[in-house]
């Protein structure tokens, strides 16, 4: 696909009013050293501050900057999707707006991509996050890797360089829930990692709370894997086997010993236990049915409220 734009930089924006000016200035300074043919797409995910006003100011200041304001908060992954859909560049680079992904590192990703790698991800050395966030990240990626049966790298996030063919391929995947580190593995293509220096957050704190991370993990697992369902089948078989062993043991004790098998308390506990298991399994099946319901409705994954070019 021929395009006039060489590089597109896509950044989802949420609660970043004090950062946007510096973000755009550093991107412009870094990319103009590489090419004059570029665009910067800032996708405002309907945050509570004046980020959209700042984006409007930068659109007036720089002709290469365009802004997209979503109609409501759809989440970071859908904001990235909106930016990718709007991009036209031969190379498309996604990055967070908090400047922990440093614009000066774009050159490394682009150089590696020009060697023939369609997907080049930034591997963050010496992550500048607090201990709690690092621990959550380790648990998140370990659980995600196990349940989706994929290899997850916790040093990799949203700082990625895609060639145009990859952006087109990912757009053809119509999953209602998006998680781009998994989509990269799903579509294939030549993949490479480049080590970068991870910076301190420019201002404020991350908007990704524990609850949001948990929901993202759940959505991603339910979208990309049926392993939880297979685990419940195995667990059910195991419980059935243990129940048979327990029943045989009680029969033997009743016949060959003086042990009285009354078991009213144990029976009540077993009923409660198995009732909980059954309800949990039905709940898990319900979650998959719910995801299927969301997909068949074919509602848009984001709606644009306003665009500035």
C-alpha cells in the first residue's frame, strides 16, 4: 500500500493535561531528524481534565498533529485502535503519553524495522515503577501466559513499531476486546525486540488501578483462550475420582471395621463445597457466553466525538 506519510506516531491520551506539550515537542524534535513526512495522532480517551484543549492547541501549533476525541472512555487498547485506524504511515509507532516511553528511542525501533522486521517492540530496561506495580505486572503476565498458553514478556508494553501490513492485519481481527501484545502474536509476522531506557513518569500517577488491570486480564484471557474451561473439566474429573475413592473407603470401613459412618456434618460440607464449584463453573461458562453475546451484536468498539487535523 503506497502512502505519502513515512511515519505515524499514535499515542492514547488520558488525564495528561500537563504532559501533552512536552510530549509533542519531544516527538517532533526526535522524528524530524528522521523524516519530514510524519504525523502525530493523539487520541483523547474522554478523560476528566483539559487534555483535549491541550491537544487542540498543539494541532494549531503543529500541522503534523491531529487529535481524535472519543465519545466516552473506552480504555487504552480501544484508544490505540482508533489511532491505528486513523493512521496512514508506512511505519506506525504506538507509545504511551506519560513519557516513560521516550520519543528519543523511536529511532531505534524504526532502524530495526527497516532491517525487515514487521513488528519491533521496545523492551524496557530497569523499569522505573514502584515495587507494587512491578509485582502486579509479574503476576499479571505470569497468569496471562499460563492461561493463554503464550509466552509473555513483562518488559514489553505499548511502545511498538508496526509496518503498514501489520496494522491492516490487526484491523481485520474483529475481536470486541483488544489487547495488542496478544494481537501481535496472533497475526504473526517477523518480530524483534529492542532494548530501551525506561524513564520516570513525567507527572501524576498511572490511571491503571488494580481493578482495571484485573478486568483487562480477565477480558484478555476470555478473548484469547478457552483454557479456563478446559481446566474446569480436568478439575471436575479429579473431584469425581476423589469422590469415588472416598465412597469406596467408607464402604470398606463399614464392612470390615466397627467405624460408624454417620457423616451428617461432612455431607452438608460436601454439598456446600460442590454447590460452590458448580456455581463457579456455570459463572465461567456465563462469562464466555457474555463475550460471545458482545461479539455477535457487532457494536463499534469506539465512537469518535470530534477530530482535528
